[in-house]
């Protein structure tokens, strides 16, 4: 399912039957047909073409935003878990404060100030969703830093940076990978929600969220504008959740006993 989504996003220009930004005033709000398999929107644009290009936006935002969050979370969690003491206390209290702030409303506030654009959305989602990753990495470091291989590295004079990035971090990456995959699904939902509210991806660029906005405004006469992008969001989020669960089951030996 995830591979299908990625292939659709990569080959959207080849799969798209029409230009997603072409306006046709003679073809407004037409139901699904041979020429427009998923119908048209309020400007006569082909919904299938916009859905295909919208997959590119959603996946790009998902991967880049979660990539930023993962990098920040790994750095913060590694420092906190490895050094402990007052450093751990200060960092974790800051993480607790960030977790107390509703993430979606924080994203809304920041986007309202910096302006809606794909780049801003990626950065803002990444900068506001690293806290869970940081706590996860910290827990792994607390568990691993007293193991024999870490003590052996210390005994031969390995630096803290070498111990953190060469010895401990590779052994803590399994849960990080699962969290990354599940985070992509969450980022897709946030991007779709922002676009639905009109402060995400801006027209004429296609996004599943702004197609849903058109569906809301024409729900009584154009059901396809709500159903098809809604199913696309459901399919993509479900795909990444299933992949994350599958990866967790595959790499966690405790689940095989």
C-alpha cells in the first residue's frame, strides 16, 4: 500500500489525464465520467489529476516534517539520556511544557504568523512534533548507556560523541524507525487539516485538504469532492499505521515469544 502511494506520487505527471490547474468553465462540478473518472471541481478542474498531484504534496510534507522532528528528537533525547543529572531534568521539563501545548493549535498559530506555504508547513510541523521522539530516544539511552559495550568503549578512551553516535544510537534506532513511520501518517493528517482550513497548501496547488474544502462548499451537489480525497487520506494514513505496526512486530523479539 505504501509502495503504491509512493509510485503514484513519483509518476503523477505520467498518470494524470489532465493538467491539475487547467480551468474549464464548461465542465464545472461534473460527476465522474469517462473523461473525468473522479469528476470535476467548482472550476472545472479534473479531480483525479489533482488527487494524483496532491499525493506528492502529502507524502513530501510527511517525510520532510517527520525527518526534521526525528533529527531534533534524536539529538535532544540522546543528550538528555546520556548525560542525565541536571541536564536531563532541564531538558525533560522543557519537553513536558511543550507537550502541554496542544500541537495542532500551536501549528495554527505559527502558520498564521509566518504565512502558509509548503516549506513553512514542513518546518512548522517538524518543529512542533519532536517531543515524543525525544522521550523515546531518551528512554533507549537510559537503558543502553550502562551496558557492557558502552563501558568497554569508555575504558578505551572513546569520546562522548563517539559513544553516543557510534555505539548507543545504532542500537536505539529500531523504535525510532517505527516512530518515524507512524509520524508520517500524523503529518499527513496535520497537512490535510491545515489545507482544509485554508492555511495550508494554497490554490492552485493541489492538496487533498483543499480538495476537501471544495467538497465542503458543494457537499449537496458534488459528493465526489468529499468522498475521494477523504478515502485517499484514510488509505494513506492506514497504510503507514499498518507499516509501522508491521515493522514493530518484525524488529521486536519480545513480540515473537
